[in-house]
């Protein structure tokens, strides 16, 4: 495997990982929006 092949595969996996994390965070935030859990989570983070 050449170096350029490794970069191409690694870049695709990175983009896939970032997209997956984004989707999970988006769905969780969408579920929590408008509930009493949001101020609680904000208070715990701060």
C-alpha cells in the first residue's frame, strides 16, 4: 500500500466518523430541545 492510498482511505474514514458523530449529536439535541433537561445539562457543563 502506497502512502497516497493510505491517506485516501484514512481521509474517508475521518469524514465518515465526523458525519456519524454530527448525526448522533444532532438527534440527541433535537430530542432534548424544549424539555427541562436542557437547563440541567447546561448547568452541569458550566
